C-alpha cells in the first residue's frame, strides 16, 4: 500500500529547548541502534537483536543578541547531552552556533539528566557570543598582527563521551573526559600569528593568489583541566 508524500516548509524547532539570544535555523534529528548478531555453523546469521537505541541531533542557530550564552560541553538541554558546540563568525554575516547532542531512548525514563547520572560539564573560554555581526577584532586563542582584518573565526568546544550499558545491552550511565577547545582564524594579513597564553598553535599558513590579497590562517588548541558536576 502506497502513501502520498508530504512536504513541510519553514518549520525547524529547537531540540535543545529555548536558547535566549539564539534563533533556530535548521535541525537534523536521526535515530541509531546497535545491531548484534549470532552466526550459525555455516557462517550464516541465525539470530539478531537491536539494542542501545539513541536519538542523535544537530541544530544550527543564528545569534540575535551579543550576550547570547554558549552551552557547556556535557550540559543536558531538553534531555539531550551536548556533545559539541561550534560558533562561527564571518565578516559578512551574523554569528552562528551549531550544537550536536544525543539522548538514550531504549530505557523509559532514563537520561543523562537524572539524579545520580548527570555527567561532568565543561565551560569553555567563550561563554557568550560577544560579537553579533562580523568577527571579533581580537580572536580567542591567538595573537594576531595589529590592524589585521579578521575574515573568519570558528570556535569549537567538544568532549569525549563514554556510555556504559546494563546487563541487557541498554543504556546505564555515561560521563565525559578530556574536553578540548579549538579556534580557527583567517586573516587578511601577512603577519605572524602566535598562540595566546594557555593555548597551543597547531597549524599556521598563508594563501597567495594573482587575483586576491594574501591571507593567513591558524589553528589553536586548548584542553580544559577543570570540571564541575551540577547539583
């Protein structure tokens, strides 16, 4: 039996709940399951079981206020564990944020936000968007030449996440470790970019062409060494 197709327009919702100072632009929810199998004597499947069901999601937002807050890695928003946050700036656009997260759906009523199962959170160096339109004149994580024009800056905050399963292969608990911040910048400048205090410069380079100004790029990285568990 066939069904007719249905189209929907202009209707993203924020899977992470209401975020003050941010307007949702896109959402991408997906479901994932782990499949276990048993093979028979002849190497063919004789049994299978789906387990460890998850709902994964990513959503993009555009900033509407300079004091819009940046979520913590490991924070639980609207039932979703925040796996990573990316904030992107361009000298021709409003700042955007992309949040990636997940929640477990194979055990009714169980989630990362439950008492006794709240994972460690990690606040990054960027706590508010700061610059609503354009790029920060002083990018995070790097020291740039005086007067350099910042074309783009991308900030990433992510965490390694480990989940444990119970005796039936369903979610039991999870926690986070080794949170990492990275900053990527592109400048309209030929000067030297160095790392700011507490950051490491992992790459730097230049691009030259016969139809454009020379640009400089750099990536800096920092590992967060303190965490807290919310009450």
